[in-house]
């Protein structure tokens, strides 16, 4: 059997022993390659068995999983904030709400992502230093499980956000507002953007902007009528 190489020095194919999942086995990274499929090698091993061998550096696998976790965290944060705002504004009496935000237990009872991390023993992000020693396999498995939990949470939030956004659009139109929130208005002058109207940040802004838009429209109509009468 070849001498066991350190994890950082060879391409790990993630074969582990049954007795200890954290202990890497000696492997022969070379096979008698006969072809390839989607980046994987197809060939014969020492026993003349046909195998499909997929190889990836251990640090790359953990790094890619970490990137996916980060993406899920950001999406989850954005969707949750959007859903919360939608629920709060939909509860406003001016949009026909009761004044109290409707409860969604499966959303409201969700744990914070940092709580899930702590439960799973994943080292929080911070300065580049060794905080504690972890087994690679345990770290990778924990990160994958955390990613799976984030994916499940994201699906639940996205489903409720879609429903809430639809109901919110109907409620806005019924209250005399456009279905979508007011965006900023402006123009470019000498390479600089001049904002003429700030975007809607609250429901108060929405009604204020709608009132201003209505006043402007009435004024323009009156001016056109006066001009037509003069001519």
C-alpha cells in the first residue's frame, strides 16, 4: 500500500473507510483511461473493472460548497426582507388590511441562520485564523446539510412571497395606487443623474407620490384646457 499522503497534497476522490468516516484511504489516482464523460475519466482499474472516476481537490469542494451556502444565505435574506415588507404593508388599513400582520407559523418560527450554524458547529466567518480544529469530512457534511436547510427555507419563503406579492398588487390597485411600487425618476445632465422623484420606501411615500402625481395631472389638464380656450 502506498504511503498515505496528506490531504493538501493530492487530489482527493473522497473515498473514506467504513470504520472511520474522517480517515482517508490510500487511492491510486491513475486509471487506464479509455475515454471521458462530462469531465470524468472512464477506464480500467487494477482489477480490470470499468470505472468512472471523478476527481476534485478537497479544498475546492469545500470552497464551492461554501460559495453555494453564501448565495443561499443572501437570497434567503433578500426574500425574507421582501416578504416581511409585503406582509406589513398588506396589513395596513389603507390597503384593506386589519392593522395586524397575518401570522405564518412556518415562516415566523424559522430559526435565524446563525442559530443553525451554531447547532451544526460551523465556525463563523471572521479573521483568517485557526479558531478550532475540525475533521474535514465532518466540516463538509455539516456545510452541505446547512446548505440543504437553507434551500428548504428559501423554497418556503419564496412560495409565500409570490402569494403575498400578488395579493399586495391587487390591494394597491384597489386603493388607487399602481400595482408596483413607485420607482425613482430623474434625468442625466452633463453626465450626472439628477433625481426629480425619490423612490417609494414606505406606504406613506406611495400615497404621497400618488397625490402629487394626481395634482400634477390635474394642473396639466387645466393648463391645456386654458390654452385651448385661448386659441
